[in-house]
């Protein structure tokens, strides 16, 4: 079994994790200081890998997703030597490092684009997507995901360049083999340094239609013009699969197989079929993000269907992955907030994430129940929030600095934080939760340890079922003779589940309601049924 299939991966948004020098911005040294929180000691959370959001040099128009140098570290985060020390210290603790790779586009200040923009005869002109005007306007009707036309007119050369996002993020021309060669050399640079893998940003946007044909439009769909287009020609082009197969060969050529996971951009609400196509027959992406949990209501039948569909779409050759929160979407504890049931739901969600077949991706702070937090307009940093406020608050609410303790600066910084600090720091912080054995932190810690202890949870096959009243989800994980059974009650009322008679529920390994093997429970088991308490998650071992 390869490491990335068994791993629990933890996403860190570096600006918001830990500031070591008092400038109010998280950095690599801060992450090094907090590694023991993540793994390497008996008090650690127990994760296996870190996915770092971008730490390359950037003018920060999109906070690191506009890269101006692929082979350095932005001074705000540290330098290359600090990054090498992070690698060393992480590996010492058994933590692998996955870097964010943003190669659909660069910053407009990247030397490649500066050279490309200098002249229509520049040797790097074709490294980006340039086109002459069409009747004194943009070459076609493609739009930018952050608003407006996807084309920006350049007065110096009299042509337009294409950008899928901000005008400060010009798209690379992946049809040019020189671009692919340059990106592959850059990837090799980091892999040779010891990086364990990459998360590929918007991987299905790399290749655009050769003829730059117009996208059709939906008559009624979505709140933004971008959402009303059928993105047939500015993403998901068939040539992308060849690029991924070549990229896969590069990663698989290394010992201790490196991995890459891709973000697949879709129209809301999306589906699981598209991400699966970018895995091929286990010869393209190792993992393709399934974001359907991010849009799922709190219903057992909906989660059941997503899992069934993803397993079916991937087939036996490929491996699933799941996530409930990340830097672009509202935190799931807020999405599923419901009064006194909120923490119980969070425990159940953690149990589901850490016991399904597949690789779980956690987002910093979810293990302590960190909620999304409104950011006042005058403190918004995110370009999406600035453009669409008040209709869209942007992504800052998901990027609030980590509350390590209840002090004024939450243990995050000694200076003024780049975003407002967490308002509920006195109630929700790491220090307080590590002192409380009944906290959400200890729920995550215990579930991660159970996963490590049981092969069936790390790599076993899955049989998943839905209760007759559609209120509970339950499944078996099996590897050889070892079997683990998981029961999840999504209802705020007790639910009775009739499980298969051949399932042998010997020992309670975990109960979110703190139940242990009792006479009452044994009586339930004897009848071939199981009474789940409201919002309860239970794990049994055979």
C-alpha cells in the first residue's frame, strides 16, 4: 500500500497558521514551531502529511495563487533554507510535505510573462495565450472566473491575452511544449529537494480550445455571467490527459512514490464523474478532489449517494478522497451548524471522513471546531470579496488565523494579524481543547489513532448501506479477516438500524456519545438491530 492512500492529509493556509516574527503573517518558521502539534509526540493530532497553500514569491493579488517565481520562497514566509529545514523537521516526525502547484497561470510579474509581453516577436510570446482583436473587441466570449472578460488588452503590442481569473494572472499556453518542459523541470527541482507531492490548482483548465471557439450560454443559470456559460472550450480539453500521463511518469520515477492530487473546477453543484476521468486507469492523477461533500446538505442519503457514485466512477483502478472544508469554501461546522447539535454533527462528520475508503483531507482548525467568521468590508483582503461584496463575502472568512490560545493575539502573532483574529478564541482554541478529553480535538485524535491501528480502515474494501428510513448511513470496511463497522445517525432523534446478520459487532472502538459495551447495547445487538442515539457515530471492531 502506498503512503498517500493510507495518509491523513492536513491543509495549512500558511498566512494563517503561525506567525514567528510578529509581522502578522504566518510563515514557514511558524509551521516548524507547530509541527509537534501535528505529529511526532504522544500529544500530537497524528496527521501524516501537510498540504501547503502556495509559499512561492508573489505580488499577492490572489494571495500566492499568482506566482512570480516557481523556484524560490516568498520572503514573507521565509527562504529556501527555511523550507529545507521544514522538510527535514517534518520528515523527522513522519510528516510528508505536499506543495501547491499553480501552473494554469502565472503572475503578470513573472519574468516569463514580462518577456512574453515585451513584443509580438518575443521568443516567449507563445508561452501565453495571445490573440489579435476581433472587430476591435476581445477574440471571443470567454470570461474570467473572478468577473469580467477573460481577455485583457495590451496597448504595447495591440493584442489581448487570456486570464481565467484576475488580469494579473495570465494563463500559460500548455499547447507549447516549451511550457511543459519548463514546468516539468521546475517540478523536478522540488522533487529532488525532497518534496513528497503536489496539489495541482485548477488542473482541468490548463488546455484551451485550439481554435478559441465561443462558449455557448445557459439561458437561466447561476448568479454570475461566468456561471451562465457552458465552459466547453476554456476547460476540460482532451489534450489534458496526455499531459497528466507524462506528469504521472515523472512522479512515479522517484523512490518512495510521490503523489499529485488535482483540483477539478466545475459548475455548481458539480458531480463526481468529472474528477474521476482525470485519474484515467491509474495513470493520470493519483487523486482527484471530490468536492461534492462541500455542497451536500446534512442528509445521510445524500452522502450515501455521493460515496456510491464516486466509488463507481473511479472503478477498482483508482482511489477515492474526501474533504469537507478548504480555503475556498465555507467551513463545514458552519454549514452544518444547528444549535446544540452542532458539535455532535462535527464529531459525526469527523468519523465519516476518517473511516470511509479513501484519503481524507482536513483543513486547519476543523479539528477544534473553528467556524467561518465574517470579515468587515474595510478589512477584506480577498479580491473575490472586494469585487462581489455584499453578495459574496469572499474567502477571507475561511482563512482567519488559527486560535492557539485565548490570549488577545490568540497565540498566532505578537503583531497585528493580516486578518481579524478569531472572535470565539476564549471558547475555541487549541490550548483549551488539549486540556479537555471530551473536546473535538480529542475526537479527531482518537479517530486518527483508530485509523492507524486498523488496516481495514486504511485500505480495506467498502460495503455501504442506507437505513430504511434514510436517516442513518452504515458501512463495513474489510481487509483480510479484519472487519470494522461504522454507524452514523444523521438525525437529531434516535434511529434503529437493521444491519446484516453476518456482521459481527464485538467491540465498541468509538462512540461519539461515549457509549461503551453495555447490557442495553448488547440486548440491541442480539436482535440484529442497533439503536443509535441522536447524531451518534459508532465504530465497532470484529
